[in-house]
């Protein structure tokens, strides 16, 4: 998807061409919230933006989503700094690098701006983190799926968005630990590979991996574009019957690869709801309501709330396979 298409789908946003990102402007008399994601143009992020905007409309918040045009923590920080200067009420962030982001987020908090992260449970400088699935379950579930497809033996690799993307690497940690404990005949062939947020990078990476690791029998990609690029590489080399591929992916994007048996199984959550959830949590904060397991988050209901850990977790794990993918796509996922 090119930038023009992205803007068309995200019509609530205005282009800041010289800055390289999309600022959003506040409606009168509404608190303003801007979610800063990892990379514009990814279908999953475009879908999430719909949830952000819809929640804002429902809950009386001027809410929008923006992000960098390249996977670059420095670009993320520049956007956050500009939002601090605008004195928005809430900043949402899907962090690329928790260490890089922390000082700027703390400045936002010092300025009285509330900070909510998604996929940032270990991010300093946040008020609350939101996740749509339990991170242990998400990582372990994908390893269970891969092990099933590999018949619990052989070499496999793992790919993440970047080596500093916090939740991708935590999912990978849990998946690998589960393999070591439960599937001794499986073996991690190499350190994890970056690039799972980009189709072209993932495709090239898999083409190189196939040459470098001739005994490879499985792959997990933690990053919504990763299974698509990896699947394209397996289709190109006609290796999908020899190498099992599972990973995090958007149903509509993976549909043909799922139906052709190239992606054996995908895992995700309702990405539209993830955008809605960030705004819903912001609404509770702005209203000054207490957080607990009894908190009713507008539009979504209750969640598991870890007050000391400042974490809100909704349970929305989806299994994407040949039996489920068409129904999910019909629902707009």
C-alpha cells in the first residue's frame, strides 16, 4: 500500500509531508488523543486506526492514529515530541524501542500528558499498557502450532519486527522457552531474525535462510507482515510442503496463503478493537475512574487489570486457519 492509499483509508488525518508523518488536529471542546504506531501503510495498522477513530467518536475524544514512514525509533520520538509541544491530552504509543522512548515519554508525563502503550508492558514512562492477548499464551500458542506442523522435530527459525521491538521479542522468548521444555527434538537453527514488519524484507530473508539452512523445517514470524513475505518466498521456491510456516498475521492479508496451505496457521486479535481499547482505557483515565478487574471499559467490557503492573489485558486470541479465515475476513479483519 502506498502513502496515497494509506491517506485515503485514514481520512481523519492530514498530511505533514515535510515532516514525514501524519499529524491530527483537535476538535473543539474534546480531549485530544493521538496514537503513534510503528509504521504507516501496514494493513493491520490501518485497520487499528479505524478502531481509534470509532472509539473517539463513541466516547467524545478527538482520537487519531499516526506513525513514522519507516521503522525508525528516532522518527517515533520526533512525532511524540511534536505532540508534547501541541499539549495533547493523551499520547498512545506502540513502541519500537523501549529504552529510546522512555525519556521522551517521561517528559510527556511531566507536562501532564497521559501515556498509554500497546505492546509495551516493559515501557518506562507510561501510565497504562494495553494488550489484546496474554503475552505468555500468545508466544506459547504459536510454538504449539509450529510443533504440530513439524511433527515436533527438526530445525526452525524465529523472526521479529526488530530486535528492540519489546513485545515481539517477549513472544519469541516464551515460544523458544516452551520449545526447549516440551519439544526436545526441535532445534532453533539461528538467532532470531529482524524484519517481520515488512513484506519485502521478510521475503528476502526467507530466500536467504532457505539457502543457508537446508535442513530447515519450520518458521515463526512475530510481525503482521512477516508471514506474508515468508509465504511469498515459500510459494516462489515451492518449499511450503517442506517448511511449516506459522505466525502473527491479519486474516484478510493472509487469506490466499492460508487457503493454499502455505501459512499453516495464523494468530492475531481483533486489530480494530485494539485501537478501540487504547481510547477506551484513555476514557477511564480522563474520567478519573479507578482501575480494577471490575472496571467496565466502554465498548469492550471487563479485562484483566494488573494495577501494580499498570497493565490491562483483553482476551482476544484468534486462530486463523482454513476453517476460520473467510468468516474473519467477512467481519472486516
